C-alpha cells in the first residue's frame, strides 16, 4: 500500500475513533459516577489554586489524598482552554484515546516494520470496547494511565530511557495502582530476558523503577494518612478485583479476538510481544479494571493475525475489508448508541430540588455510586459515595445503607439515621421498581419519622425527622 493511502487510512481510523468516543456527548450526561467526583475535585483545585486539603462532602468530610497529577492536569487544561470542568473532563479522555490509537500504530510499526500491520493495530484499538471504556468522555485517571503505561513500555522497547523516566515520574503521581502493573511488567520483562539471554538494559530500567518508587514514597509521606494504611484491605477493594467472565472477552475485544487467535499462532519470533500479552492476560484474570492494559498487545497481535489472513486471500482483499467493517459495525452498534448516562433528567431535577430546598448542613444517604453525583449537584454531604479508600466506619455506613433500604421498621430507621445524622435518602429511578425498596424504605411511609418530600415519578426524596 502506498504511503499516501496509509496516512489517509490512518486519518479515517482516527475519525472513526473520535466518533465512537463522542457518541454519548449529546446526552450531556456522564456514564460513570467517578467523573462527577473528578469534576468536583478539579473545580476545587481551581478555586483553591492548588491541591485541596480537605473534602467537606465525601463521606461527610475527609482529607484529600489523591495522587495530585490528574486533578492538576484537569484544572490546568480547564484554565488554559477556557472550558468549564464539566466539558474539559469529557474532552481530555477522548484526546488520550486518540493518542493511544496513534501509539498502537507507531508501536506495531516499530515491532513489525510494516505500515499495513500498524494500520490494522490502530483500527483494532480504535474499535476495541476495552479501550473505549476509559477513553470515551468519562474522566478517570486509569484512562490516562492506559496511555502512559503503553507509552512507557514503547519508550523502553525503543531504548529512550530518559523520556521513559519522565513519563514514569508522571505516571506514579497519576495512578499508583496502574503503576503497579507497569513496574511488575518491567521486572518480569527484565528477568525473563535475562533468562533467555536477550538484550535488555537492566540498569537503566531498574533506575526508572527506583525513581518511580522514590517519588511515590515522597508523595505518600506527605499524605494525611499513615503509610501503613495505604495498602489496606479497604484500598485494595478499589482495584475492583472481580474476575471477568470468559464471555466478556468477546464483548471487550470486539472482533479483535478472532484475529488475536490467529496472530498468536504467528507470533513466536516476536518474543517481547508474547511476554507482554501473556503478562497482561494473566493480570486481567485477577481483575477487569487491572487488566485494561491488555488492550494494546491484543490490538497489535490481532493486526498480525488479520495481516496473515489478508495474505491468504489476496484476490478477495476488498471483500475482507468490507466484512471487517460490517462485523465491527454490528458489534459496536450497542456501544455507540447514545445512552442516558448515570442519571436521567428527573433524577437531576430531584438533586437540584435538594440543593435549593434543604439545609446546607444536611446529610444524604443513597445507594452505592450515587454519592458522587449527589455531592456535585446538591453540594451536600453524603454518608456513602463509592470513594472509600480509608473511609471512616465504612462497614457501618454500608450496613446502614442496606438496613434503610430494606426495612420499614420505624425504630430501626430511627436507630440507623441517628448513627450518621442522616437527614435525607435519595431513591434513584432504578430503586423505585426494586423489590428491596418496595418492601422496605418505600413502605415506611406510615412512620412518624419518615416523610416523602419530593416525588417526580423518576426518583424520590425521603426525609427523616427526629
């Protein structure tokens, strides 16, 4: 394929990647609760002109202990672009996603020395749902980490160690959990290559790791929490270590998994790629969130597999390309449909009502992951919100939530609301048809200390009186 056609095709792949990653923008809503938290922290960063010290709203007040790079970057982009955080935190993940697609092209080109395979790698990453999870308008630090980790691996592979060290320093202050994947892979890479007697710059790579660990420890020493608490049972829960179902891979990888199988058969001489894929695949077996990094090796290996098939059906290449586009369109149809986001319009209306008609010191309870949008829209304290690293009395909060949802016993309700001085319960749309809610909190209307103060058919606000 001529160079001009390669660049035109790459441009079209980037356009496709952009369309897929902005399909939900017209809904003006976020699909993940964490985005509301990161947006609020970005606003706080801008207001305080630096790192926030204390968050008054999360879990009724807690110290800010986030790795600072993500919110500092969001705040800087918002200021420089003139965009409000509501828009800037949606645009940045898409930009990172597009850069990731370009990185897949460059990395595959570096490994295979073939423009067409590189183009196929870019296409598979552009249409891979696993990659779109973190590059489609929902701000999360592991979205940028997905790009930085792959970029650092590429730089080490290309022996650009100074640039790798620079990005590694940023990565450790962006998302320590993702940095653990990177550090472990670099160590495995080093030892396996030593055993195989392959060329590897051990000293330079271990200096990069030492630099990252040192920066992490320096940041940790300035955290408001003791170092001994950082790696705790609670913080480990934040890695979402549920094991994925095998059938999920058919969804996560879109159609790339078909060509992945073929690519693996033809990959033996590319030992680095084998190692990267195997390590990442084993990592994803531990937890879905931890395994996002498998997206890059899968895209690159799938490109090799597709190129092999293309070579076998040279006379029917155009039909093969059309079939690839049709299959991709079929599997991406559901993903690309604009959804309603985490909250519908009636739920947002309820939260706006709470901001206007409730006391500023009110405490609100709701179900898991609704705390972040509640605090954003209402500017009120929440009892539980999903941001639970080092959460004070987390188990008690969780138990209170479960009890309030499932009981209509007036004395139990009074006991639980007293524990955390709970003033309101926000029942989202998904709760209104739930058996637990219907037989519990929604049936407690006869209690003297329970009052339904707002109901718009799409959500309900329940007030607790003393």
